[in-house]
C-alpha cells in the first residue's frame, strides 16, 4: 500500500535554529506551555480509531493514568485558549478535552486534541507535533503566499497547529467528485491548475490527495471550491522537481484527467498566469516578512546537499535561469524561484 511505503521513508525532522527561533519571536509565533510533545508520548494505552465505514484511520485514541490526566487536560485547554483567544482564562471553566488521538503515520506523528465547549457542545480540534523547521517554513510561506491565515504557535521543540477544515482530497475524489455538476468540475479543475502552480513556485512538495483538502463554499446559487494544503513537512526538501508538482502523483490522476478533459492548453496557461500574478502581489505586499524568513532559510539546513544539487539542476533545465546554478541551500533555491517568478510571471514558469 502506498501509505505503508511512505511510512518507511520518513523525512528527518530538522531542529529549530536560533535564527529561526528569533524570527518566530519577532512575528509573535512563540508561546509558553506547561506540556510538551514528549509529555504526550507517555500514554498508558490506546485503541484504533475507525471511520464511519469501519476502516482503520491509522489514528490511535490514547489514554493516560487517571492521576496524570487532570493535569494534562488543564494544560491542553490552556493551549486551546493560547491558540484561539490569546490565553483568555475566563473560558477555561467551560472547556473539556473529549479525546486525544495519536498518528504514527507520516513525518510529524501528531497528536490530535478535541476540545469541547460544555456550554454549547461545539468542539474544535488542534494538533501538537514535534517542531520541525521544514514544516514551520512551510506554514510561514503559506501565510504569505496564499489567501489563508495559518494559526500556529511554537514552544521549545513543540509545534501547536489549528485544524484546517475541509474535505480530504482523497475522500473528495472518491465520494464527492462524481456528484458535482459539470460546471463545478470545471471550477475544481481550474483551482487545481492554480494549486499545482502555487506548489511549484513555493516549492511545497508531496501534495498527494491526502495531503490537501478541498473546501466547498456556497455562493448565492452555486458552490465555489478551493484547494488548500494541510501537510507542510516536505517544504523545500526533495531534490526531484516533479515532487513539487502535484500533477505527477498517481493519487491525483483523477483530477489531472479532469483538467485535461475540461481545458485546452491555452486555458491552462491562462490560469497559471493568473496565479503567478496573484503570487507576485502577495510577495510584494509581504516583502519585509518574506525577506526576513528567506534570510533565515538561506543559512539553515533543511535538506541533504544532494537534494539541493538535484533541485537547482532540475530548475535550471526547466526554466534556463542561470542563478539556480549558484544556489547552495534550499533557501537560496526558493529565493531564486520567487525572484524569477517576479521577473517573468507573464512567461511560463
């Protein structure tokens, strides 16, 4: 099974450098908590979590000794307030933790915490993960290069992320796509072209169907679809250029075929130009913050040297930009890709 293969080939976790920690402090991403990722690993038991069809979800519902759980729950509800209301303690009395799930699949091995408001039974999920520099760079770039706000905080070696709502891409393709109207399928195909281009320019890799969500939004008499990544572990890591183009993953073949059925090459190129134009505006409007991030990335190690060499070679052969030849780190490769896009966004990237 594809997921089992990926499980055996995990990307190493890169530590948060002093420079990256300073950047996170400057932009208010650092907090203090009384519980760390490593603390949650000390669970005493677990059971498998199944979906509504009885299939294994690869998540485990974990349990802790009773004498420890009260303190754990208090810490987790406090984290919820830090994430959503700047630590407002007035709501703590109304919050309870319904469940804590652990997933050993993938790179980040997250804990998923379900917090419920006892006053109205509305619940919210958030994730606790081991802080990985690659993922943090991905979250920051998504904040600056996409229309979405990324809500996350870091404490020491622990990363806390808000849940990104939407229908997982693999679930949408399997259960929802066939039910869409032809107009809706065209709109999804258009969004996929733009999503594919944005991943390439931002060098966000591994966007298989289970690593992004499709978000339907009702607008008057029709539904608008958006595609949003949820996994940022493979930010600027792989050397193969195709890894940054979702169109080459077999898990996405159904939507890729849809694009080919709906659009001619001229339309595809039009949508690619549209997203380049939007990305250029976002880069220029976030110039100071993006420059700060890239200055940190350029001096950080977030990929093996051979990956850097392969990717800069692939990009040079793809767009014939000599500046790629002189890149020594993934940060420099990304900076060159963004600068090339700004300079040539009307031509093919």
